[in-house]
C-alpha cells in the first residue's frame, strides 16, 4: 500500500512514530497525481515545489517538537474556488483565467496554521454550478472508479483526488450538495458543516446564504480532523458563528444505541436507483440492529426545496458574479463603451450554465416577478426550516440517500433539469443551514460506490459524526478504485 | 406666472461619514491620497472577499437619526442594489431598502422668521462608489478617450437622508439643506463640506395647483454644489415646470442636471423604463440590531443641537432673530457668547454685540476666526451699562479687544474713550460754556430751543467727547431754565 492511500489519521500517527515524513507523504501523493492526472484530471493547478517546501517545513517543526496537530504535514487539496495567495485561482472559469489572488482565504490560513501541505487546486464545475464537473471551463474530472463516468460535482476534483490518492484529504464547498454528492459518487466521506461554522472569507461566492466549506476525506475521523482545523469564528465573515462551538468528538464513539433515526420518506421512488435505496435499507437495518430506533419521517416541503433552491441560488449568484466585469482583474474583452466591454467580457468569460443561472436569478429578482419567485422561494425556505426543526424534536438525525443515483456517464444529463435532480436529497440541508454528511457504504452491481446521507440539526455535528462513524464501522467499506489497486 | 401654483419639493441628502475606516472593510477613510491606495480585497470586490459592518458608522447614523427626531429600527437589514457601473466594484451597492435604520423624523427650519417643520422620511446606511476620471477632451464622458478608476472612495460610509415632500419654496429648500448640514456638522460625524462632496443634495420637484391638488409629476435635479446653486436650481425648475404646464405641456418624469454656468437645468435621462435595481437582502450580512440600551447610550452622547440652542437663547432673553443667527453661528462665536454671558454680561446685549459688531468686524478685517477674551467683552458691556462707554466708544473698545490690545478697560484708557461720569466735572464744563457763550444763552431764552444742540457740542468739545451727551443735554436745559 502506498503512503498516498493512507487515511489522515494513520498518516499523522506514522509521522509521529517516525515511519515516514511529510516529504514522503507529499512525494507519494505527487507521484500518484503524476500517474492518475492524465486520466482523472482532479487538479487545475498542482503546486509541486511549494508543497515540498511546506512538507520540509512541517518535518523540521515536528522534528523540533513543534506539533500543530492532526493535519501537520498532511497533503491536502483545495477546491479551486478558494483563494490562495499567489496561486492561480479560477473557479474553473475562463473569466478568471490567470487570476492570482493577493490574499489567502480564511480556510487556507487555518490549514497553513495547522501545518497542512497544500498540494494544489482541484477542479470543479464553473463557479461551483453543477453536479458533474462537466461545467468546468478547463475540462471535466473523471471518476477514479470508472473514468467513463463523472465524479459528481461541483467539488468533483476534490472528491476524485481523495479517491485517487492524489491528496489525503480535500476541501470542498457545498451550496446544494457539492461536497456530499461527489463524495457519494467517488466513494469517500463528504461533509457539509452547519452554515456559519466555517468562514466563507476567500471562498469565491456562488450563493452566499447557502455556500459552506467542508471536508472530503476517506474516513469520518479524517473529516472530524479537517473540520476541527478549519471551523471557528472569523471576524472577516459577518455570517460566521460567534458563539460556542461543540466538541466534534464528544459523541464519536457513542454508537447509536437509543438514538432515534428518521428516514425521510419523500426521498424514494421514481428516479432512485434500486441499488441506492437498497444500500440505504441495509444501512438502516444495521443501525437498527445496533440499537437505534428507525422511524419514517415525512417532510412534505422537501418536495419544494429544489424549486426554492433554483430561485434563491441563482438570485444570489446573479449579484455575486456581477463583479466579474473585466474592470479590475481577470478576462477583459474590449468594447466601444464600458457597457459593451462588460457585456462582451461576461459573454465570453462565463460558460452556458453560469449564464443560465445568472439570467434565471436576474429574472427572479426583477420588478413584478420578485414576489412570485424569489419571495415565494424564501417562504418555502422558512417553512422547510420549521419542518426540519419539528422533525428534530422527534429524532436525533435524519437519513436519506445522498444522491438518487451512482456516478453517471459523461453527457448522460445534458438536460439541465435532470442534472438538477442529482441534488434533490442534499439541497434541503443547505436551505436549512444544517450539517449533513455522506458516508460510503457499498458498491452497486457495476462496482460503483453508493453513499448514504445523515443530517442533523444546526450545531449537531457531534451526533452527526457519531452516527456517521457507526455507519462506517458497520458498512466496513474498504473498496478502492481499480486504478488505485493497480498502482498501490 | 399665474397665481395658485404650489411647488412640492423633497430633498435627498448624501452624507459621507468621517469614520476612521470604510463601511465594510478596514481601509482608511481619507481624501486626497494617491489613487487606489486605500483599497483592499473587500472594497475592490476581489473574488471571495466579504463585507463586515462598521459599528461606528451604525452608531453615527443612529446619532443622525436621533438628531432628526427619527424612530430607530430595532431591527433592520441591508439590501443589495444591483446596477452595473465601472466605479461600483461589486456592481451592486450595499444599501437599505424596506427597513432603514432611521425613519419618520423631522427638522425645523426658519425662513424669514417663520418656522416650518420638514418631515424626514428615512435615513439609511449605504456605501459610496469609486470615482471615474475621464481623460482627454475636457473630461466629458462622451468625448473621453480613456477612463481611469480610483477606488479610494469606494466603500466609504454614506448616509442618505430623505425628506418628505414638505418643502414649498426654493428658499425653504436652501434653509433645509443648510440646517441639515449644520446638524450633521455639529454631530461631528462628517466633514460636511459641499465643495468636497462629503455632503451632496438632490431635489425632487413638482408643482400642483394649490395645496389640495394631487402631486404633479416629479423631476429630480442633481449637481448643485452650493446652497446658493441649490436655491437657484430649485427656483429655476419650479418656474420651468409652471411655464411648461401653462403652455399646456406636460412634465416628463426625468432626472435633470443643474448647469451652474448657464443657470438652467437640462435633461439627463428619463426615468420611464429605467433601472430596476432588483433589491434583495444582502446575504453576506446579518440583520442590524439596535438594542434600546445602545439607542439610549447614543442619545446620551448627542450634543446640543441648533434648535435646542435657539430655545435656550430665547429663554436667556435674546431676541428671536439674534437667537436664530447665533444658534447656527460657528463654534467660536457661540462659545464667545456663552463665555461672555458666563462672565456676567447681559445675554441680550452680548448676543447683539457678537452677532452684530463682532461679525461685522470679522467681515471688515476678512478673518475667519477670532481669539478673544470673553471677560473683556463682558467688561465692555458692563462699562456701557455703567455709562462709562458710549455706543460709538464701545465699538472702538471692541476693535481694540479684537486686535488683542488688552482688556476693555485697558483699551478704553489707552484710547482715551472713557465717558466722563464725574457730574461735578461735567457741571463745571457746562458752566464755563454758558459763561463763554452769552448770546447763545440769550437766544435760547428768547425761545430758540435748537441752540441747545450747539451748546451740547461745545461742552462735548470741552470734554474731548467724553461726557455723556444725554447728561450734558439734561444739565444744560436745567441751567438755562
């Protein structure tokens, strides 16, 4: 087994036991990338020299007894919508081709402070809009389990890197499922924290009220380790939670005995692959056997969540992406007037899905339509939150498939609506702001990974991780993509 | 112009707050620096940057709201106002829409001794834009060959104060603007300088036939850079609209530009079918909460404002016009007044001397500020009361005080201006004048009353002008009868 396939937990233990160095880990990951990238294309940028410098620095510190914790010396990938000083950051858009931010996102600062080794910038759907990375202006990433299939999205590059061994862990961002769905499709853990607990400062915004950064890792413990280092109040983000934060590990080994688990009854039926619903039932049976009480819970408003999301997210993005006008940075296409310059720059710089959502959002906010669209969507969001809150009066966590399907072939969902349905199970947690996680539990008949989703109330990370870890243990999922098996 | 037209005017005022840092980032608020030096990821709208509300700016808009007798919203929100413009980095302005921090207040203004109460619709918090510098062809946008952008001003806290359409004349419009500027300046929350654009006025004007008619179509006018041009522009626009309507034309809803040189308003753009700003709640910021405790605390820090000061001066016995002038006079004059009264002078006399002779002296000497010992002014007033100084002598004493020649008494003595109060000395001067002018005495006794004037003059000459002419007059008549 290559060092590139270690969990963060094991790699960290090995660093302290002297069985390998951070340079060893980093070199293993870079070597893996050199073998897989031509096929997987998980990265837009790999910063080899900077990564090795950081690894050497981490080794020196650890040797000197300066231990920054679990991520110290661990190679981590960043989704390319997080600003890293001096490193090209494009959000997979032509409009930011060549753009090098003059500052670090707060999560980047926190990863540096934790001693992590930043390997590079992972691919995504342009501006995180999509569920397959097919919307990347720089070409899609491919699923390491089957390179004829998508890795999911929008954090598909991050998930593919973790699955392929070209990073031990990664950061993704999740606006409607963009961490969890690719996590599920790539057979790794993807976790969206409670809104406000991880700073958005330096995250290129898609939909500000929904965006949340979180970890993509191989295990639940690894997700806890990454989240611990990136979460916490940030005065640079006004929506950052300034109160107390729970101890993420307080229930990690508590098991599920006596826990009440609600299964969302709306997330089943047409469009759900039998293997996916089967995997969920099997997991629920295991949890029940382990002492949990499994009950059905109906959340009728989740049926409206997708519609509400596709009004709120485009509305916010129509303003968030207005700053890309060719004036101050990024692509500029000249014109006779300022207006023409802006229009041409945007027409050339944005891809079709981004333009579709900007137009959708602009329309939803326009005079005469606001009440019918954006206003109604907000009402639905409020009702949904109330429904979730009521459900959590009765159960500790809610569960569902993460994605209705396993990884799908490229071009299989060229119709935007069918693509949007990929996120039907994940979107509600973004609208409610609550934490949720996808845990891999098995493979379908074709050998493609399947994940299940656990959702918890806001600040319910401890119980979320406790249940997720139990699922992980019961599933005993240890399969790896064939390409990794061959290389390892 | 036919009788019966009534102008209806509302004024929007943009006030740049003089906070240390910008509205949503830590960049300095500072003017006249090299372009694009006070900028950061947030105010340049770099990808990923986020706004954080400046608490001091919120404290200051609440101050403004309280000074304008507004209700303060315990809970308000920021909105995004979306429009594309090169000097607006995010291509949306963070502003407020349906729930401003301050609403429903009023401001009293005085025009020709009449007080009018102008309603305040709202005061909301927003941020300023950058500046476009059009290069070549005289800096006009349409002919410019190049446009440079300076973002130093982008994100500077801006408070917009919107009046109700309660203003009825150009003179009132000017008085409203001046009074509001005075309040803002005294709160110390803005430089409040028109020439530097730290306070800017737009006026919405319509006319209607009498106070009970429906509002007419309104026109917004911009680019008034002084109170005088505001008054002239409003006056011009009122007349233009009346002329249009009387020619049986109609008023187009539009924005018009005041051309200072030509002294006319010209059409900038029509409002019909214009911008839809697509306001929606700013998701990067949380709602603004103003606790009653915070509101009370800010209220307790408000300085005395002009209208309160005017009332206090009236109560001290100052007459209305003088109280009005003095209450909005600059700080140096006001403290001179307060200190002079504090030193024991009669308030009415002190106010009259300061708003009259002191101001006239400053104008004559072309000075903006004075450094004067209030005790000397009080002493001078005391000497007038004690008949030691005549009115004309007092003016000279004041001149000496203002020139720093010493106390009132010292000036009066060195300039030899003290009035003779020794009745014995005056009496002997009268006696010798009567003795020296027997024919004048004759003529008076023969009924020629006016000869007294001549005799008074003689006595004044004999006393080198230091005798009180009234006392001399009385004494002469007594001796001649």
